[in-house]
C-alpha cells in the first residue's frame, strides 16, 4: 500500500481528477489538506480557513475511503478550538498546523492540542524552514516537545525538520529510547521535500538509522491540481534513495504506507 500523507489542495481541483491522478500514480490513499496558500484562502484569516475547511469537506465527499481530509487551523486566531470541532463534524479527521507568528509551545497552540487530543485528531505540522523565504524561526523541531504534555496526541513533523534534521531525530528518538512501540510514539516524520538534493541522501540515511523506518512516512507535498506524473516522480525519487541506501522491502513498505496507516488508524 502507498499512502501519500501530504498533499495540498488549492481550491481549484476536481475530485475526479484527483482520484484519477492517484490511480495513475498507484497511490492507494492520500491525506489532503484544506487550501490556505492560494486564491481567497489565508491561514491568517479565520473566515477564510472556515471556508477552506468547508470546501475540503465537500471535495472529499463520498471518497473518504481514499481521501483523508485535514483541516487547517491557526491557533492564534479567535475561535480556533471551535473551528477545529466544526471541521471534525464536517468529516475532516486530521489537522494541519503551520507555526507562523506563533510557537508550538504557546498557550494558544496548547488549547488546540487539548481539543485535538480529546477528539483523537492526528496533526501534521510544518517543521524546518520555508522554501518561500518566510521565517522558519517558529518551526524548530525541539519546539514541538510541548506535544509530550498531551500523551494521547499523535503528530507528524514534515520535511524531517530540515535544516534541523539532527534535532528532529533527537525529538523522535526519545520514545524509542524509552521502549515505546513505534505505533504508539507521539512523533513520526514525513520525508517530503525539505533538504536540497546535495543533502538529501545523508539526511535520509541518518533518519533511517536513528528513527528507523517505523517512524518515517512518505509525503509528496504536491499542490493540486497536478498530474499523476508529478506524484509518481516524487515516489520514484524516494524509492531511488531507499535503493541507494539498501533499504529492504519490508522497510520500504513501512515508509511508503505502513507508518502513515498506523498514524491514521487505517487497518
């Protein structure tokens, strides 16, 4: 099974095209994020985020067997916790959060964590720098240690936290050191685009050695609408890196789908 655990919506996609692209790229299931970077949608405006979450709920509609909808919430905005509850009631059973103007340990974020833990909502966080030049100072992996105050919360840090990938490994290693089974770990890490090509092999090698494949998961980080070829190229790139690192089939399968399946509660 291949699960693409990191796909962005733009607000311009059509569900039939999305499903066709996944079929052609041989992706079984996908985590799709409400739009917040394009068109009328902005993560700095509560009304637009509510609209984005409603849009995503309509988009995935009758296809929740393949499309797992993640709401986008900005905890620094008024009513964020209620917006998360409303998005969950719309059928969005995950949450995307992007620290920008707030830190992951801030009280406003903690309020959202408490709500997410109560509703058993997994969270995908941006971690590391932003490729568009926005400040990444809010997104260092160690800042997410506040999550440990909410033991029932299960989160993923995207992009292996690059350029703080060693720090990300340290955060994820804690549960392994303490004998927590990987599927019960609070942290896992997606290997979507982060490190530039010159760093990528070494960053992935360290992550595999430290975190093991059980805490790593594939995400294409593509923006819809897009072609199947683009998604497939992201898959092929990861498989090529895993081949170069001589990762066995069982571990490859875990990274490409098994870790995300456990995180999302997919049998």
